[in-house]
C-alpha cells in the first residue's frame, strides 16, 4: 500500500481516504485493548486506579523509608486516608467503567496510533527525511509512557495525599465522589504523558524552521513562567509541592529540547555544506 502511494501522486481525497483507514485501524486496536481492560476491572480499578488510595502503595512506602533515612521517623509515612469514595449516580459506575477502559486502551495503544500516523506521513518524505526521523515511534512512545508513569507514581499520590486528607474543620468529613477521584487521576496522568512529548514537538518545529535553539535560550525565563502555569493547570492540587514536582521535569524537558533544536540546526548546516 505504501509502495503504491509512493509511485503515483495522490489527490486530496485519496489522502483523506488513506488517513481514514489509518485511523480506522488505530481505533480497532484501541477498542480491542479497551475491551480487554473492561474484562478485568479488578486489575484496572482495584490495582491501578485505586492503587494510590492504599497506604502500602509503592510511592508511600518509598516516602516512609525516606522519612526514616533522614531521621524523621514516621513523620512522612502514610497510615490512612481521611476520605471515602462514593457513587451518587445510578449509571455512574458503569459509565466510569466504560470511560476508563477506553482511556486505558488509548494509553496502551498510543504507540500503535503513532505508528499508523507515521505510516501515513512516510510516503511523502524524502529518503534523507525518513532517515532523520527514524525511531520516531520509539522515542515518542517512550516519552509518553515516562510522563504517564511519572504522574501516576509521583504527582497523583502527592495530589491525593494533600487533597484527600485536607480538612478545614474536624466537623467536615471528606466524602469524595468516584467521578471526582477518577477524573483527577486519569486527566492528570494522560495530560502529563502528552506534555512530555515536548522534545518531539520541538524537533519537528525546528525541522520545518519554526523554532530555533537561539530563540528558546533567549526566552528561557518566559518559558519557565509558561511551565509553571502548565504545571498549575495539570495538577488539580493547590499544593505547591505537587506543582513543583511537575514543573521540574517539564523544565528539564525544555532544556533537552534546546539540545534537540541545536542538533537539528547542526545537521541542516552539514547538509547545506555538502
């Protein structure tokens, strides 16, 4: 199929038809993965989604060990959560089950989605361009999953720990709706995964000439402000520590993106010289 597209010039409608089939295959794969996730709610919800509500969660155990290591005893250890989860809609649990299964399928199928998009774009690229972005699916998927795991094991537990145990008065008990809790976890992890794609975005913007390393260095301070705003937007918690935990790796990705832009520019100069 790809060879046939390379041999002849395709019309706009033919490009749309090709894109449609790439998207159809992606949707089928995501749907199959979503069905698999739907079949195993014990793993999807009890082990993964509600994992950060367990005091034996990996992050809390690491935090407790760190507390003992710095001589604080059990000060940073999590022994319980001062909130309970409840469902207030008759169809709430079923709808949530469907939505989270789809989101889990989308996350697991993200590499395949990238691969299908790469297959759609590849015939339009020159051989040297194909070589330049070789490994795109691997690196983009790696960054995405790194962001998802970082959010799930670092940002989400800190957010739950702060908001779940926060009380303005002992007279007020925290009864959090299941939808509120799950939307916080799912939106936080998925959004962080997408934001971690920054180096890939900078790579393409630099390749087409819309971004330069000099520009990114010049506006580094402005970028830091934007990063702090993005971190505040991603984290639903007003806890400054959670926002800083998101902002630090995002700024690190920005610095990495500068090196990526510099690499692309250096390669452009070499091609021009040759």
